[in-house]
């Protein structure tokens, strides 16, 4: 009788990140010689700015290669406090900040800290792919809140209110949004914050794209528009997107001291402190010159304008105008139940596979974000790649009948 190695049920039920899976498949095909246009990855094509890299090199030369405090070096936490004061006009103390190994770990630690088995976390759809999995790994139940593209994916406050009960522990929001690029208005953010206070739940505000917005406004989140809700708001952020530092893996949480203390305790038993060198680089990013951010945002806006116009000129596609981040989320459902080249398109997953195999264009199916009508393209790559990808997309879609 053979013995099968047992695995925890939570791992058996866990799905891998679809965005990383698509990116990995596209890169594997490219390594095999395929001419792939990769519009799947949420990773800026810009290099990390020189002054940030120089700070890391100096840290290495200075021997800053030992353990640091679990929550991060004090200088970096102070730089985060200064950024939050500058952008949101909200004050924090060092014990209300924890630095993590990427924004994803910060979110994971946060949910581990506040979610009990049987409690619920409300997640607006479409959502970043890892939110539901993180809630489930904490023993909680994701409760999905629908949104409507015709309303720019805004939250229906009445529908949200109907989902809140005594099991509700948190609401996760992401503005600007991955995958839609939507930005919640100040009125919506204030209403959410007031609801959190009145009904007693946390809002986890994932602000990872907060500097990448195209309306000329400063970053906003629930605590900046309604400071009275500060004890109910947990801010999650990092340096990956804003400073083209995805591989450096530095994120952070800011929030009520008991939550941050709990998240730090969890981190102490998992990864301990984030990378010492990357912390010095993040310090240079947050405290140094910000012109590099403005230059990247300007380029993203130009790419956004181009890709949205091109997509909306393709018969059968409807695409909202993103207000931030670097993604478009076009509705491609008119191509479902069509076929070409041996592919039958039943949904977004089939369409994404078809585009990768036949057009050599990588995108992420909308079903990964909770809405099968859409696919996500990233415009965090140069305009020539975007243009070629759209040419191939248009040709491949024309073959479907």
C-alpha cells in the first residue's frame, strides 16, 4: 500500500496567482524563441532611478548587511510617516508602521492579524487576484461586492451596506485600482470611512498605485478625507510601482497600533525583518527627489490615452478610461461563443489562451479578477510594444467567427 504525502487542506484549495502564472508562461515561451508581446505583468518597464540604486550600493559598501528591527529601520519608518503626512495630512508614530517584504506580505500579515475563522471580508469586484486567497488563508470568508463599469466601477453604498453584518471584519479597497485603473471619489471614500466607524469594521486601503493617477490630484484615501476614522483604517503601500522597484520587495502598513503590533509579531515568526539593503534603497526613494515619479506618470498617461483609443476603435471592445495605475480592463464578452484556429472561446480564460498561442500576446483573463467579461492589459511597457500587441490583437479578434 503506497503512502501519499499529506498536504494541508488550505494549500490543496489554494490557487496560484494567475497574473504571475501568465507572466511566467509568456517569459518561458519567449525564452524558447517565441516573439511574445507581454502585456500581462504589472511591472513598470523603467529602471529603478539612479539615486535609489546608489543608496543601495552605499549600504553594501558600508556593511549594512545585518539584521534590522523586525518592523524596519527607524529612518525608513520615519520617511513613511513623512510621506503619509505630506500626501494625506495624517500623522503616525513609528509603532504604527511596519515595513514588510513587499506590499503583498504587508497585506497578508494584516489579514492574519485581524481575521478569525468564520469572519468575513468584503471585496469589491473586480479585485486584485490575491485578496480572496489571502482572506481564505486567514480562515475568513471573502464576500464579493459587485461593481458596474457603466458607473466607472464605483461602489454601490446601499449594496455594500446590505452585506455588512456582525461577522464583517474588513473591507478591502484599491484606488487607483488593479485591474480597472478606477479611482474612487473623495465622496465615496468619505462614505466608506463613515460606514466603517458606524458599523465597526476595518477598511484596508491598498494604496500601492496612489502616486500613479492622471487627474492631477494628490493621493486620497479614506483616512485623508475622514480623519475621524483613523482607528478603522489600515493603509497598505510600498515602493514597487511608484519607483519601479518591484524586485526590491519593500512594502509597509500604517494603522492602529494594536493591528501593527500584531502584524509585526506575525512577521517576526515568518520572515523577520525585510532586506536591509532594500530598506536603504526605499529610504532614498521616499525621502529623495520625486521628479522621476512625475516623469513615469507622464509616460503612463500618454500610453493610457493611446491604448484606450486603439481598443475602443476595435469592433466588439468596450474600454473605460482608467484614472490611475497602468492597466486597462476592456469588456471582450462580445467575442465569447466564437471560434478560430481550433480554439472555442467560451470565456476570458479561453480568449487569453487564444491570444497567447495564436497572436503571441500575453494578457490576464478577467475571471482571475472576478469578472469573466473582461481581460486585463498592462501598459507598463513601451509604446512600440503596445502598438505591436494591439495590431496582433486586432488581427486575432478579426479571425473569430
